């Protein structure tokens, strides 16, 4: 049996109090009405709203479309783009985790990483000259695995960024680490450069499950990584988990939640497994769906997460998927990206990164060699994109903003129209289904709505974008998987 097919056996046993509470909560909702209206989560068609429109609905674009020169020679696109949430995608990992859909390359030598850093430098230089200046309100270095870089390369990356981007005082600066490369030398570099939020991928606290996903660390090593980061002076350490992995049972998920309770991280992200075409996990699911938790179990796990983290421990989910121990650990970068995207542009650097700037949603090419070929010629490595016209911008603002709650006054100030008046039919339907609550100052997801947040967001897809998506192979749902770029 291959590594990939080695799956932990499901454990059974008496139902715990937590499971009972979760099931009772679900039974009290009920979800049938929403399901009949098409609001269901299912792995096969799960659609994560992280950008609008989705990459599949976009056309190939070139740099000049995004940064047009006007007749009088003045680039009027410069004005909005300067205040940004900066994302840098580091596309390297030591090996492949079987569920992971992000764009990355494995085991690349140091000189390849150095070339990538040269590329980041060129790409930032091009943006700097287009925008005249770049002011970062928040920074997120993600991937891939940014801690794949050596301490010297990490130091160089921050040097490159700081030479071209002015980072606001007190801005949140996040850096992703894998437990296997979360040593003191790397943490010292992060400290020296003012990183104030670390994100560690843990995924599960079950050793068999970690091995079955090729995670390359144990439960104990993950705990040590968290403790090392705290001891190095980082109070804000977020840890990532996934529910829906093969062999993950309800008791295993409960144990993971209980371990989170023991460790009390400042925040934790608990993601629903996205099965993306091309990943080993997707292939395995197609062959052996019975080795994965059922949709019903996934719903129970989701409700268990709320019961344990919000109910027992006082964490708050905001935005969707992120549970924070205290409001001070609210993830500002994500707020800029989703709720404040009309005030703070998103500037994505690196292969597969996406940006939202001056009303343009665009995606960088997801191939490191093509990326380097473009940036080394002083070009922005755009691949697909589109300018949001008419009410498309509003739609995007709602689709992402609803994950944190829509501030009605902000929306009114931006668009000159109340968010409820802009889409009365949609809000009424969502409200009748018990998915959202329209309040005097805000529109927020109800508990039921939080269980189906991405589906609620999907309601706001325009007819044109729906049609474009329908023309695409429905299985191609990844925004970053490299094979679909060829
Ligand atoms: C770039 S990785 C985190 C840092 C580092 N590379 C690591 O794995 O430890 C970002 C996170 O995305 C999540 N993720 C990746 N693929 C996913 C999938 N298919 N479904 C849900 N979450 C996923 C995982 O929780 C992962 O920790
Ligand atoms: S989860 Fe992290 S380490 Fe694993 S393949 Fe994805 S980016 Fe790389």
C-alpha cells in the first residue's frame, strides 16, 4: 500500500458531551430550508470565496490594461493603489502535503530561491514606479512555506520589501512557518524585522493523520513550534487546522479541539478541506470516498468547533474560519483584504498571488519560471484579470465583507447607496432562510449563515459571472493549481 493510501482507521466510541451538544445545536436550526434553496456545503462543489470574480471567470490581461496611461500622460490609476495590504507568495516547500492546493515547488536549491528573491525585488520595483510609492497597512508573507528560506534569505526578503515599501507604524506583519523550519535562528530574523504575527501550519494533532498527509512533523513537534515562537517573544501565533482529512473521525477532531484548548493559541484557523483537482487528496477521495468523513460528520465537526472554541473557551470567530482569543488578535490583513477592500488595495507579489487594485482583480502567473521571465523584463507578471464595472464592485465588497459583517454606513459612504437597498431581493431571501440578520447598523451572518458563509457570498455573483463560471469545467475550481495555466 502506498503512503498515500495508508489511512488511519476510524475510531469509534461513546458520544461525548461535546458531540451531543454540537448535534443538538444543529438539530435546533434547522438547515433543511437552506438546503432546499441550494445552500449546502459539499466537498465536490465547494466554492471558496476569496476573490471576486474567481480566476476562472477572468480573461488574459496585460500590464498596460491595469496601469493605463491617459492621453495627457497622467496615470490616473496611481491614486488609489498606494495604500495596500501587501501579500508575498513564497512558492517553495520541502515536500508535498497531500491535501494542499496552493502553488508551490518542492526541494528547490538555494540558488533557485535566490532567483525568486531577485524576482520579488524586480516586481516590487515595477509596482513602485507605477504607483510612485507603496504604503503597506499590513503585510502577509505566505506560500508555500516562507520559512523554507534560510535565515539569510529571510533577512534579504525583508530588506527587499523595506527598501521599496513603507510599512505603517504598528502594522500587522505576518509570516508563515512550517513546524520543521520554525527554529530559533529564523525566529530571531523575524523578531529583528518587526514581524508581529506568526502563522504555523499544524493541521491536526493526530500523528497518524499527520503521517498520512505527509506533513513531516508530529503532534509534539507542532506543540514545540508554538512554544518556541512564544518563548522567542511572539504573543500572536496563529495555528492552522483542517477538518475533512482522510481518516479524520469525530473523536480525532475532538482531541484536536481539546489540545487547542490546552494550548490556548492567540488565534486558530479551522478550515473545511477544499478538495482541489490535481491534489493527491482529490484523487484519493475520487477512489475511496469512504475513507473520508461524511458531509454529516463534517457539519458536526464544524458545530463542535463553535461549541468548544466559542462556547467553552470564549474565542470569537471573526472572520469566518478564524477564531481569536482576544480582540487584539483580530487579523488586520484579512480585514483589509475582505472588509476594507474599498479603502485598502491588495497588492500580491510572487507567482500565483492575486491583487485587487483600482477596481482590477487580477492574478499573477502561477509558474515560477514564467513569473521570473516576466519580472526580469520589468513587467508585472499578470496572467488573468478583469476590471469590475457597474455593480460588480459592490458585489465583491459584499461577498467578501459578509464574512466579517457589512457596515451599512461604510457601504453607504463608498457607494452612495444602502447595502440592503442595493440588493433587496437577495437580502430578503437570505434573511427568510435565517442565514443573515439585517440590523440597523450592519448586516451579519447568523450562526446558520456562518456554517454556510461562502455559499451565502455566492448569492451575489452577477449573472454574467455565473455564466462565465458555468462555461468552465466545473471541476476546475482551483485558483492556483499550476496545471491549468498551461
Ligand atoms: C501555506 S500553508 C501554511 C504554512 C506552511 N506551508 C505549512 O504548511 O505549515 C497555509 C494553510 O492553508 C491550509 N490549506 C492548504 N490546503 C488546504 C486545503 N486543500 N483545504 C483547506 N485548507 C488548506 C492549511 O491549513 C495550511 O496550513
Ligand atoms: S500545506 Fe504548507 S508545507 Fe504543505 S504543501 Fe501546502 S504550503 Fe507546502
